[in-house]
C-alpha cells in the first residue's frame, strides 16, 4: 500500500517539455549542459521527458547513487534503461542484462578481467601504446581526441580480438567508428541513407570478422591455456555447471568490450592530458614519482600500483570528467525517494558529473586538485558512492582495472618521452564550462624530453 504522505513523481520540479517530443531537442543539442542547467535551477531532484524515452526522475547525490546502484538495484532494469545502446551492444551483452541472467554472465566474464588475465594483456597494451605515440613529438600539434581514439581502439582491437595485422586493426577500427557514430542518428532506419543504417552495416561487418576469427581458432584447435586475449578467454570460459557462451554471445560481449573499452578510456585521457598540459607543476610531480618508481626503463606490471600520485590524477580526471555523465535505469517496480513515489515505467537517471561537483563533498569542486584524494583529505570517502565515474554496485564497470592499467601505461610512456601543452588553456575556458566542451577542440603539442636529464626538453619535436 502506497504511503499517502509520498508525493507523485509528477510533482517533482522540472518540465516534461513539449507534448510527444518532451525535451528531446534540448537534450540532443545541449547534452550534459541540459542536465547541469536543470540541476542549477531545480536542485537534486527534478523531472524531464524525451521522445523515445518517456518520463524520467533525475536524482543527484551519493544517496541517490546508492539507491540506484545498490539498495534498489533489483527493482531497476539496466536493460530497459540502456535500450538506446541495443543497436551497438545487443540485448544479450552483460550491460543490457538484469537479475539472474546478469549475475550468471558477469560471473563467467570476471576471469577475463581478473588480475592474472589483465597482467597477460600488459605487454600487448604497452607495445601498441609505444608504437602509437612514437612520432607525436615530430608532428607538431595534434588533434588530441582523434589520436587518443585511434590509440585506444588499436589497444582494444588487438587486446580483445587478438588482431595482429595492422590493416585488420585499422579496418575494424574504421568499422567501429562508423558503428558508434550511428548511435547519434535521429532516424533509426537500417538503410545506407541514414547514419544509423551505415552504423548497422558496419556492425554486421564486425560480427562477420569476429565469427571468422572464432572459426579459425576452432579449426586450429587452439589450446585454451594459450589464450592471451579476451576473445580467446571468452571462447574457453566454462562455469561450474559446464555452460559456455554461444558464438553469438561471444560476439556480442566482444562488441560491448570494444565499445566500453575505447570510448571511456579515450574520453577520460583527453581531459587528463588537458589538465596536465595546463598544470606543469603536476607534470613535474608525476615525473618525479615515476622516476623514483620506474626509472628510465619501460614501466612493468608490478609497478602499476606503486604510483599513488598518478592514481590520484586519474581519479581527479574521473571526478571532473566522468566517462559517463549519467547512468540510466528503468523502474520495474515503484521506488520511493526524497518524499516522492517514482512509478514503474519511469526512467531513473543519476549523474556522476553532477555528484562529482557537489561542494558539500568536494572542496572547490571545479578546480583540478588531485591531492583531494590523498590522506588525510580523501574527500571521496566521506560518503559512499561519491565517486562513480565507473559506476558502482552489481553493474560497476567490469573492465575498470584494465582501463586503469591502460591509462597508466599511456601516462607513463608520455611522461618518459615528452613534455606537452594543450589548447585551449585553462584561462580560456572556465572550469564549469569545460565538461560541456567537445574533446574535438583539444589540440596538444608534444616536445621530446631527455629522461637522463630528469625530463628536460631536448629541443626536438613540435
């Protein structure tokens, strides 16, 4: 029986926008900025609606995050909440699963991202990163977003699919760029005349390629013990009941990992390099720590966790520029929150970007200050679910440790080889506006350094 003291979610502040269309025009044109403006106007609880998505309760803060990611997780559907991703990742990928199906799939996938497995990917990731950044100091200014997307796609294609040939990596990367671009097409018609249709055609090519790789491995009777990539481990995963993934499930999980494994990492690294490019004192701190732990040799897997200042820089990047600015679920049962009853069928949205900028949690929240995560401050530990850039609870990012390893390899390599600056500078764009600026505007200039002189530029490079 519903508590009569609870108010209807319809009474939340905010607006459903235009009939039928809702706020879809504002959401598409403004994206993160739309929700930030709504939060500034209405506070930590507000409503909205959009064509194709229906009514939504927007909840901000650690308590809201805890409600959605832990306390009421079984009454919320990730599959329905993320159905807009179905054209890319398919409904049998772990992200779009709920309940027992999700728990079973996640349990089978966990060994793929266990520390031992991640260690086996280390050399591959390092070789791709080293090759990708080798000429950055000779090219002058580079489009940071484009180069990092190219780098992270090459990492996931080679690490997840085991692709060795450069032409194959480039081809799959091109298909995948087309596929993800189709996500933003307004018209969901599967025809070459639409962005969505071209994306779906690219997806079919990726599926065909992965199936071909699977068949080749079966024909070779590859030894499961020799599987050093995600695809091989997925093919050989067996649960306690003897169940294995079907070929279709393997393909769909692999595509999900390709999507999540490059979109999140490239976006976060854009902004980390932006902030470091505009804070030479932090480049100096990281280089000193790196020199003490790693020296002049390439970083080793055993050293990844011995760089606390680098970890804090990445945390601060995650806080200021979370890879996902919102997390979406659909209520499959009525949910109570903040004096409202949110009915089944509504979307419930929580916002890493907005939670991460709350002044009651983070001191001077718009400033880049990695020391906020160091003892004794540790601001993210004041309240659970204050830092959720990689999600949390049962649906937390299963590849977060892989992403951390990859980002530290990228940073380690750049710190040893280059010094850099990024435009626009922090003086040209306010801290509040930065998250709403597309990464495509970031331009970086890398200058080669002499590691034997403590990271002093040697005059070569752009």
